[in-house]
């Protein structure tokens, strides 16, 4: 995957058309206009729950690193890549506003 076109300070914004359901430690995302479903594991579900349009990618990664006892740099890189995938799928958009 290419380097994401945004930075750790970028704020992810959930697409209001995406319907989500958290079940246990997984999340199911439905994008009705695209007819696509995504199932997220426990880390992905946690990231999804933390996307509120106010927290930056870095802030989300810090919370993920604490919750899952992951190295902060690894958590930030993985969160950037994961959110790049969600952005490509139209599940989130990115804002430089905090």
C-alpha cells in the first residue's frame, strides 16, 4: 500500500451513510449505497468506535496502543494504514481540522 495522503494529525470522520453494529469484539460496517459489508476485528472495532470527527489519527492510535499494549509507533503506523483502507472504501473521510 502507498503512504497515506494524510498525517497523524488528520481527523477521520465517519461516513454518515455507513451503518455499523458492534457485536462482542467485532464490528460490522454496511455501506448501503455501495452494497458492501466489512467485518472488523477487535482492534479495528476499537478504532471504529474512537472515530468521532474530533480525535486525530494520533489520538486514536495512542488509545489503541494503551488498550492493546502495542508499541505507540506501531499503533500509529497501523492506524494510518487501516484508516487509509477505510477512506479508499468510502467508510471515512479525512479532515485537517481538529
